[in-house]
C-alpha cells in the first residue's frame, strides 16, 4: 500500500506503509495544496499546487508528472469525477478596518 506526502520543503515522497520505507521522492516546483486519486487507475493521482499548477502523476514515474494546466491562483480543491477533474482556486482577500 502506497501513500504520497508533501510538505513546504517542496518534495513529493512516495512511501510503502506496509514495509515502512520510502520508495521514491522528487523535488516539486511549488508546495502541493491538494491531491486526489484517479477513480479508474490506482497508479495515477492528481495534485493542485500553491502556485496554481495541476498535475497528473504516476506512482511508477513520479519524476515525470504531466502538467495539465495552470491557474492564476493557488489550487485549493481538486476532485476526480468520471472523465472530469474539477478544481477550485481562490484569492485571499484582506480588508483593512
């Protein structure tokens, strides 16, 4: 069983949680803010990043993600639904009182 982790150090790490060992790691362009598994392919997952990138990843080739598109704002939500990959982005607003 595999688990993917990311943090502000901008590394994506794939872990084998049964054997408790790191399987692979890769430096990423921007911290990830959300991830979701592909519903039909257990080897594929998608991510959104703080800089607005949306990627498709494959567990057996994490060094070569496919950039799907780039939004002008951070991606805050992502979901995989049938043949669609809905994402959400928002710009944080600050108001002086």
